[in-house]
C-alpha cells in the first residue's frame, strides 16, 4: 500500500473533510485527514465536548469506499485518540449503531465496545392510546396536575432553555441540541410535532416527534429529574397520540434506553414490535 499520512486538516482541506462528515458541519470540531499516495482517503472529526460516563469525546470517522479494509480507519481512530488523550479518558462513536452494521464491525475490530444500548419499537397508535389515556384520566381524577401545567407545540419560546433541558437529561452538547431544535422549527408544524410541557413559565419536559412516510417517529423524550415518571411524561404522550388520531396516523416509532423500564413496559403492554437494538461505542484511551 502507498504511504499513509494522517494529520490535522489544513484550512483548505476542511471543507472536503466536512463533506465526508456532514453531521459535524455546525460543530466546533478538530478535523483529521488521511491521505495515501497524496490522495484523500478519509477523515475524522473530534468533537471537543465531554459526553456521559465514562468520560469521552465524540469522534466521527469516514473512509472512502475504495480505501476501506486497509487500516486507514484504525489510523484515524488512533490519531483522534492521541489528540484527545491529554483531555479525556476515551472516545465515543458520534452516533449509535446496530450490531450488524458495517461500522459496528469496524469499531469492534478496533477495540470499541457497545455502551448505552437503545431498543427501537413500532407500535399501533390505538394500542398505545388505550394504555396511556387511562393513566392521564387517573391523574386528572386524583388532582395530580398543577394548575399551571400546560402542553404546547415546540416554538421559539425559551428555546435555549429547552436545549439545556434535553442536554442535561439525555447527554450531549446544548449547542448541537439547539441547532437540531431550530432545524425542527424550520421543517414546519406539518412535519414536526414536537411538544413541550410547561409548569408555569418553566419548560419541564420535551417530546421530539416528526412525521416520516405517514409514521410518527418519537425521537426523544426528556423530563426534568424532579418530575420524572410523573405528569409531564403522561400528558406529552397523551397529546401526541391524540394528534395522531386527529391526523389519521396509525403507527408510532419510538426508542428508549435499554434500562428505561417505564418505556419498555409501555412497549410490552401495547404489544409494540421491536425493530432493532443500537448502541453507542466507546474506546478507552490507554494511560501511560
């Protein structure tokens, strides 16, 4: 194989690197470029923001198809690890993967292991409503809702606070989360059904939902720690399921952490079908 060079990307090379790593376009990342025989073969992005436990920076790696299985991805990973080593304990995959994905096989071969597994489901809307609506009625009958509680569509109102809530409860960088929320607002109400639960003037829970090919996809739910497993979660689900009934949506996709017993129980009770299981992958940086 021709000589392999991996180094920090120079400014004129950054756009080519970002073209391979589109998820990192708006983020403050360090970019690495791999060249073989002088030709660009791949790139890596190191996101200078610590994620979750164990501590680590997210890294994204892409090798052009014609250069794969030649050690270039591993070389980019090692260069990213060397760059991050003075500041953190490891690297996280930028996105979760299913175990059978080619990328997951590459990461496993490089010594990364799956963490923070997620399970994905698709459920019948009527079955989900039959489970959620009695719980909502029970809350109202027992007067367990604060007088100031309300559910409203995602809007520009306190958007930075909502981004902080999502990042605090689910992990990740608030700036990246805020960019994602702005993108949802740009999609318009017909495509994005995201909701926010408010208690007086405070956002206390968020449900991110969008429509794809006639299916409502719940991308995330986050509830302030002091109210977890209480009224915001139930009212958000009730509101999104009622909108599904009004708009004729019959199926919902959702996912949850593999340790989230409440959502797993909801999936079981409503006979939702499990479609896949994914996980983030973690690489521990060896200390000297």
